[in-house]
C-alpha cells in the first residue's frame, strides 16, 4: 500500500533531504542524538522494529512521530506517549514582511536554546540549525520569538520551534513568524506542515487562521532500552 510521505515524516526526511544526517539502514534510521532524538522504522515489520531497537543507545531515547499507532519493538519500552495532530497549508501565501524579522545564526544559538527551554515548543537542541533555517524577532536586543524549519521530506518542509517569550506574548509574534516561514516554504514550491499536541487547541486554532488544515492524527512516543 502506498503511504503518504507525511504519515512517517521522520522516515521520509531521513531517507530524503536529511539522509546525510541519518544513522541506520534501509529498515530504520535516526538522527545523531546531538541533532535530534527523532527516529523511525520503515514500517512495523519485525525486521524493521528490530533494526529500530538496535539504534537505541544507553541514555539516549528514540522519539517517534507517526500516523500509525506506535508498535514498541522488543527490547524497548515506551517511557511517554502523546496524541498530536499534523496540519498542512497548500494554498499560496504572501510572505509577511516585517523589518523586525531577522534570520538567526550560530551566534544566536544560546538565546534560541534559552527561549526553547523556557517555552518548551517541542524538542530543540543547539544543533537545530543543522535541520533548517530559523528566523526571529528581537526586542531591545533580546530574542523575543522565533520559528524555523525542521523535518524535510521531499516536497515538504516542517515549521517548528514556534515560540514567544512570556513577556512578548499578545503581540502576534508567533503568528507573524509562522506566516513568514510558511510563505518562504511555499515560495520554494514546497508544502509547509507542522505538528501540535492534540490538547493544544489554542495553537491549532492559531494555525487554522493562517491557512493550515488538519491532515492527520499523529502518535508521539519516546522509547528507551528496556
């Protein structure tokens, strides 16, 4: 059966434009743990699940994100699970231009990590820029909000790391940056997509107002060696 590439977006990215960042084989792959905890099996066949289990290193869990219910491979245990949604925006969008938006670089990584640690937009590491570009808005020299790119299956780019400092909320910065990143992706003739926890109705409503629609329910799990 042909599956949509976003049903297993991690697998699609690690066998596509992020193949150079992959550790694994034709059955299961993961990112370098310093880059991301994301991992995926090609499918739920016993050989693929066994290959996934061999990628779990002591002290380094595997983070799965997929439309299928997560099947826990022998030798692994699920230490946390959650329900999420995947949303896509297929309509052309105008890039939201704002002089405050600037591309973030290596010198901004400490501030980006501090903002992610404070607001917890999802998995984030100091090597997030290895996955894609990030943009932000600074207020009085301090990073107030950011958004960027993460998984990159062929023809698609995920928007991720969307967050605003608590002191900067209510200014529409998350919306502004989400629209800006989505516009840049669409200009490349790619489809922007993103994920949100199913319980985060405020985020889901925000994304709906800027042209995203629900594509699929998703399952999230962190697996570690048993």
